[in-house]
C-alpha cells in the first residue's frame, strides 16, 4: 500500500501548482484549470485518507466534490465564453468594467 | 334625554364640515344650508340641555378615559351653557347671513366647510371638561381662524394677515401650554388618590385641589394661562393681529369678533377664575391689561377710516372691558365672572350685528373706506336702522344691552378702585366715552350726509336682513330682559364644584365681601352648621345677602358714579354728532395735520413700526440670522464633516479592489497563512 505521506505530498504539489498558476496567470482558461487542480488536490487527500481510515466516507465526499467541480467548470466556461463574445478576449486584466 | 346627545353639539358642525369639503362643490350655495342646519341643530341640542339642567340647577358632566391620566369629556355648567347658547345662536345667524353674502363666491364650499369646523372647535372648547381637551380645541380655533382670515389667499394682504394672526396667537398659545404643563406638574406632585372617573386636568378636580398648590406656582400658572388668553382675545401687547384679521370675508370677521374666537380668551380666564382668584397678584395683572387695552384700542378706533377696522378696534377695546371686569373679581369675587360673561354675550350680539351690517354696506358699496360712503341711510333703510341699534348698544345708550353690561363692569371697576386702585376705573370711563364717540363717528360718516362717491345703491337680500333684525332685537332687549337672572345663574357657577372661594381668597390675599357677591363666603360660614340646616341657611343667606348687597350697592356708590355711564354715553354720541352730523367742528380745527398726537393715532401708535419694522425685521430677523448661521455652520457643519470623512475614507478604501485576480488570490493566501499561524500560536499558548 502506498504510504499516506506520499499521497499527501502529491496533493500538496498539485495544490501548490494550482495556487501558483492562480496567482500568476491572466488567461481565464488557465485560471479555470488551476482551480480544477486545487479541487483535485483536495480530492486526492479525501481518497487517501479514506483508504487509510479505512471507510468509504471520504470517497463519497470526493465524488461529491468532482460533481461540484464539473458544475463549477460548466458555469465558469459559460461566463468566459460570453466575456469573450463581449470583449473579444479572455485576458482578465482587460476585463475591468465594474472596477472603480 | 338631550343630555345623552350633548356630543352632537360638536358632531353636527363637524359633519357639516365633512359634507361641505367633499361634496360642497356639487351643492347649491356651496353646501351652506348644511352648515346652517347643523349649527341650528347644535342650538336645539343646547336648548334641550338647558331645559334639563336649568330647572334642576344641576350640571352635565360626561367623561371617558383617553390615555394615561387624561380623558375626554363634556362639562356643561352655567358658564358653559350660556356660552353654548350664545355661540350656537349667533353663529346660526351669521351662517344664514353668509348664505347671501358668500353667494356666487367660487370658494363658497370651502368657506362653509371651514366655518363649520370653526364653529365645532369653539363649541368643543366651551364644553371641554379638562384643560388638555380645551387646549386642543383652542388650537383648532386658531387653525380655522388662519384658514378663514386667509380665505382669499390669492390676495397677498390676506395671506399676510392670516400668517400674522396665526403667529401672534401662537405666542400666547406657547404660554398657555406652558401653563398647562406647570399645572399638571403641580397637580401630579400632590399625589392625589383620584376616584374612578376623575382625572388630573379635569376642571372639577383642579378646582377642588387649588388650595393645596403653592401660591407662587399658582401665580406662574395663572400668568401663563393669561398669556394664552391675551393672545387669543387680542389684548395688549398681542392685539396686533385682530385689526388685520379684517382681510377675511366680513362674516368671518363677525364670527371671530363676536362668537367663535376672541371670546375664547375671556372664557378661559372665566373658566379658570378660581385659579386666578387664588393666585396672588394674578387678577391685578388681568385688570391692568384689560383696562389699558380698552383705552388704548379705543383711541385707535377714533382715527381709522376703514369701517371694519373701526369695529375691530372696538372689539379689542370691549374685550379689554371684559378682562378688566374679570380682574375686578379680585374685589367682587365670582360676581365679576357673571358681569364679564354678560358683557361678552351682549357684546357678541351687537358686535355680530355691527359686522354683518358693515358687511351689508360693503356688499352694496364695494369699498371699506368710510370716506367714500355717506348718505347710505336713504338707500339701505333696514341696514342703517339695525346698525343704529347696534351702535347705540355698543355706545352704551341707556336701556340697550351694552348699557347694562358695560355699566356693570364700570361699577365693579369702581368697587375695585375703592379697595385697590382707581387706575382701571379711570381708564374704563375714558374708554367708554371714546367708544360712544367713535361708534357714532362711524354711523354718521357712513349713513348720514351726502354720498361722497358713486356707489351702488341697493338694499341687501332678505336672507341677509333676517339675521340682522333678529340680532338687533337681541342687542336692544337682551340686557333688560336677562340681566338679573343671568347674574344669579352664572354667578352660581362655581357652587357646583368642591371649591371654597373663602379659602382661595385667603390664599390670593383678597378680602371677600359679605353676602351678595361673596355667595361662596356665605356658604363657607354656614358650612359648619349641621348638614341640612346648613344648606338651607346658606341658600337663604345667599338670597337675602344678594338683595341686601344689591341695595347696599345702590346706596353705597355716589350718585355720580351711577349716572356717569349714561352721561358719557350720551355725551359721546353728542360729541360725535357735533363733529360728523351737524359739522359744527371738524377734527382739523383742534389738531393740525402735523400734530404729533394725531399722527401717532393715525399710525396706530407706531405699532407697525415697532412690531414689524423694528421688532420683527430687526430683532427677530437678527436672531433668526444668527441661529441660521449656527444651523448652517455648526449643526449642518458637523453632519457634513462626518459625511465628508466617510465618503473620503470609502474612496480610499475602494482602491483595494484592484480588479486584478492575482491580487485577490495573493491576499486570500496571505489571509489563510496568517489565520493558520494565529490558530497554531493560539494552540501553542493553550487558549
């Protein structure tokens, strides 16, 4: 069995990559992908702990989280699509109409 | 039976108000007949109540709780009853007259609505059983007078006059309210245990506990209430609004001057007479203000050329007589109330008559200026005849109503003079002389001689003449018919209450006369005797004492004092005749155009200069500017500064919202890190 530490290490790396991307990227699509990474790192943790426990609660939560991520991605990409139609770009730095 | 419907006395005119204001536009004559009928109904109910309480010599008192320690109630005692009858009667006639006078005016519906409300407020004021309710109706009267004086509100002078009336009486009203609060405070401090149905500000309760209140406080309260009365009744120095109130329709002037407004102040002092009596020095102030006003206004009446202004000054002067009469109660006791109220009622008959006559003349001639009238007698026989009766009564011609009432006030002023000070008596005699002169100056200038301008020569319609004739009959005969019984009836007013005038006299520092005027004293003396015996004794003593005192009075005063009112009335009429009828003299023969006294009288003692130009525009306006500055700089300044700071802070704070996602995420991560560190540290320390 894979030790728990490795799973947590993996999830930490994935989380850090996602966070880094979120802090540095401007492109809307990339941001969405980073958010997916964050969610999936959490999923890895859930599954790892669930296997370590052992019971099925964590995996149920992981499924729940994946469904949530799918819904979030659907809404997010729909918004980005309409932003693109409106501004012709998805570089979020250029989309600041509601800023002070 | 009628007593159960006493509320209708107010309810009917209010109903007329509602009907006229909503539906008057669609009704003939602006719904005027509704108001007339409603007032007439109130008169009938009053008569019904009179037929029930006068034979039993009882009073009618109904009351229901309102909130807290206050109640709403109806109190019809002799004082209120005579006022109710007078107001409903005179106002019914005035409204009837107004049917003709206001016919064709586009605002007739508004007029009759407001007149109905005016009547209702005055009637409510009269039979209120507590001071707070009285004050509410008092304010309503003020409101209605404002509306009616400014009836022709498109005319700037009418709007200004309405504002002046409202603001001037407001000065008095504030004092009145202060007096009520003070009185309430003092009553509450007595910690009375009140029986069910008794409330702190009810008149019977006030009367019963006057003796327990600190006399200095009583004087304060009395002077505050007097302030209200001075404002409402147009006494010096708050009389300035009354002559200007002539801007309204003449029927409004008649209502204000005769029945529904200025009498309220006199009525208030009469209603609170036990309080004034118990308060040291309060009645001295009343008598001095009254006598001074009587003379002061009479001199101004001499020089005015506007027919309604002359009558207005005469009202101020006659109200001064009433106040002086009440003030003389310091010596004569409750009798003074009867005398003053008798003059009030007689005055309302002949003053309503004079105003309606003046209205009739103005209706025909189309001007208020007496210099453009003259010789109207030939064309308006009824008007001139009724006005002659009114003038005779006002001048105090023997055997008219005005003669009896004014004579009696002068007599009690003389009694006051013997005991205290002759100044009020001298003032009143001079004022009475001037009254006769200016009244007949008015009559001669208007009705005799040759026409001095080209006016319409036609008599008024019957609907206007009818009320004139009825009022003329009362102005002529009411005094001779009602005098004696009236004094007895109204003089007994405070015997219905638990109030001992002898004790109050002791507090107020008055000497109560034995018998007669001091009927309450007789009761006080006999009160110690066994119950039934005592009552009979007191009643007998009252009866006999009254007659004895009356006789003593006849003998007690020098012949000249009794005959003097007749002499001055006839003399005044004669002097007016010399100047304006036979034209033996003319005013310019005794005073030149440049004569300072003549100038002063013409300018009305420079009241306009003092009140408006100096007091209002310099002092008050200066204060107003000062406070306006404080308002703008300090009050508004603080608020503006606070809001400026808030806006500036927000303006700076929103810079945080950069709109750059990376910044948000960074802040988020930093926040989480800080949170984790804090929680970790907290766990380390073990919180």
